[in-house]
């Protein structure tokens, strides 16, 4: 028996009166925690997947859509650009001066929900992808697949499959030319884990079979990932491309910043809502402690008779507040990680990324500190009142 | 030894000071403090138990003049040396009988001795209620447990405020007998404050207020 176990027993003795406070606190902390988990993970992945790409050049349309489709592989592709036109741009004075490297991205086909990307070997190098087994594709119709693809579709080296038209996974099959898995990459934690990579020529050949002969005049790609030599290039190239060509240049950094701004408002509203719920839960802890003190007045006086100092009664009530805060916090964090666990699959499908429910953020420690402060403040007035229990008056008036 | 000298007390709401006759109880003696309602007997009991501080005068228990103790020291002294039994027994409702007894030991930093708790309760015929919640006990049982709690730290003085007035004749007699035997066993002073005439014949030492 000690003060801590007495506080604990006081709480579980009247579980119903504390339930509301607990649930409110759990709801508030859970909501904040899940917001933190989702936004940090999305921002993390977005940042990781940018991999230093300065610009994306693709067909005219929505720059945000271009970035989402060619870099994060979420949205539909905007359309194609003619490779000759791109090379002409590269050949200009500006192109030669400012563009260091360009990696082609040719998308539009998929296999069981995972996108097939025609590109060059610079693309896996960009994400520091290493081979787990096999090799990087060399010939047409050879593919090297990401770790998640290999795991989820249970594919191994030597497997063959037919690609499907469209990125959604429900289009017609290109049933004449099977593709062969020649390599599997190690997990990188980036979008590349979710992709099947092959040469640009493979994509061209697939579509050639459909009756569209591809020659040097009409070779197309979906987008080009551009690395500039300096910041000046990042500013000048878009201006030039957007005005002088049929193509469009978009900055991943700017577009994702715009995206955060759009979704940020919603996140802010939820965050404010969560804070309001937490404040109300603090109020609820205060009220339930305060009213339980009324009932326990005689008990407290009795403890004074048995030798408890006012400080001990103060600590007793403060501990009750802190225990409630910790419990509410634990339930909230448990709920948010459980929700993340349940959301993982659907988030992965819509974002093409791994999400982790077991990740524990530093911010969640701050949340614990916040909950403890809340519990302390909510218990402060009841605790002071408990410590001032007048033994004689209470004992004579409450017979 | 429990000695008072020139004891007086004034409630904030009242003008006149209440004065009390001097008391001199030696170790092992049993006393009855008789008085009608409003005669100030509960006030005197609270003064003796260190629950109230006197306006004037001295309360000495053993070698300690308790009116001079600092608040925290008085709390500790009371928990250790004075066992108080109230008319209506109250407990910490969240705890079992055993835990209530442990709490009494814990609050004065005594070792939490489950064997002593068990044997004390058994001597009061309450051994089987060790793990019961106090709310499940009958009034007579509650009074017995509150006696056990008052005795657990082997106090020098046992103060009982109307311990029998809520009990029927049979329980009254039993509780009285228990108080006397337990006090005798520990050689403690037993001082019962009451207006219950059933007790008059039991005690030769009596103070009238």
C-alpha cells in the first residue's frame, strides 16, 4: 500500500465517473497522434522521393498532376512529350548551359496495380536502389522489380507476365509480348519499391505491337526528370520551356509546397478540433476529481486522523490526475496506431508507399508531456482543496 | 499517561470559551466521559486526539505536549500514538479491509505487517473479512474493523466517540468487551466518550461534563 496504489485504486473504484474524461483525452491525443503520423510520413516520403530532382518536364496540363504522376506515381499521367522536341530543347543554348542530367519516365502500363515504368538505369541509381538478386534489365521485355512488388505479387526471377494498359490495373492486356523478371531490388523506402522498371524501348515496343510503329520521329516519353547545374537553371528553364515549347516544366518542390498548403488547412482544422477536445477532457478530469472529493471528504479527514499530512493528500489527488492523463494518452496512442495499422493497406494503395504503424515519433513524447501537464493542472485545484481538509469540522458535520 | 491541564477552546462562531475539567489517566486505565449532546464532549475528544488545537492549556500524552507539536509532527504523532474510533465507522471505500489496515500502517511509515493485521482481525472475529470491501460489511462488523484499525499501530491512547450508540444491545456489549480486552492487551488508555447509559455500570472511572 502506498500513495500511488491508493490513487490507482481510487480511480478503478469508480471507473464510470472517469470514463468520459479518459475517452475524451484518448480521442484528442489519438487524433493529434494520427495527424502527426500521417502528415510526417507523407511529407517524409514526398521529400525522399524528390531525390534532388529540380524539375519535371512533361506534357502541358496541370503541373501538380505532372509531379504527382511522374514523380510520386499517384495520379494519372498528363500525356506524352515527343522525345525529339525534348532533345531539341536540350540542344539549345539554355539546355546545354543549365541541364546536367535528364532521366526519362515512360508510364501508362501496369501489372496488377503496380506501375511499369520505362526509364534508364539512372532511375534506380537516383534512389540508391541496390539489387537483392538478379540484375538490372538490359534487353527489351526484361524488368527489374521493386521489393514490395516482389513480396506482394510473390514474383521471382524468371517469372513472366503480360502488362496491362492503363495505370489502374483494369485495362486490356498486351497479350502478345510477355515480360520477364530479371532482377529484384532491395527495399529503399521510396516509391521505387512499388514499381516495375524496364527500358524505355520496352514500352515503345509494347505499343508498336498495337499498330503504332515507333521510329525516330515519334518516340515519346511521359516525362523527363531534370537535374540542373545551378539554381539559376531551376528558375530559367521553366520559363523557357513553358513559353517556347509545347512542353511544360514543373518544380516538385513548389508543387508539393502548394499541395501542403491545400491540405494544410484541413489538417489545421482537425488539429484545432483535437486541441479543443483535449481541453474539454482536462475540464472533465477536473470536474470528476472535484466531485469525487465531495464524496470522499470524510475519507480524506480520516486519512488525516490516521497520520496523513496535508502534502500527502495533495500528492494523492495530483497522482489521480496524472494517472488519468497517462491512461488517456496510452489509449489515444494505442487507438491512433491501431487506426494507422488498419489504414496502412488503403493508404499504400492510394499513395503507392509503405506506411508504418509501428513508427513512434518524437512528437508523441511531447504529446505525453502535454497530457501530463494537463492532468496536473486539472488536478491542482482539487488537490489543494483536499490538502486543506479540516479534520475536526469534516468529522463532526458528516456523521 | 494522558493528562490535561486548564484546557479551553473557542469556536470561531461562538463567543464564550469552553472549559474542560482536568483529566489524569494512567496507562492501562479505562475511563468513561459522560455528557449530554452539546456538552462539548466531541470537542474534548478532538482536543485529546490532536484534531483541534486548544486555545489554552496542556494535553500531554506520555512525555509529549501535543499542543506544541508542528502540524506535520502532530499528524505523525496522532497516527502512531492515538487510535480513534468514531460513532459511525468510515473507511477508504476503494480499499478492502486489509488494505485499509495497511494504509494505517503506511501513513505513519510503519512496516506493513500482514500477519499482524490478520491476527488482530482474527482476535476481533473478523479474520474471514480480510479481503472484503468495507461497504459489504454490516454496521457491527464495520465497528469491529474500525477498532482493529485504531489498534493496529499499538497506540498509547484509544479514544472512542460514541462507539456503541448506533448498535443494538448485543453488538453494544460485544464491542465494549472487545475494546476493553484489546486495550488491556496493549496496556493502552481507553477513553470512551458517550451519552449511552448502557455503559455507565461498566466503568468505575468516570468524568462528567
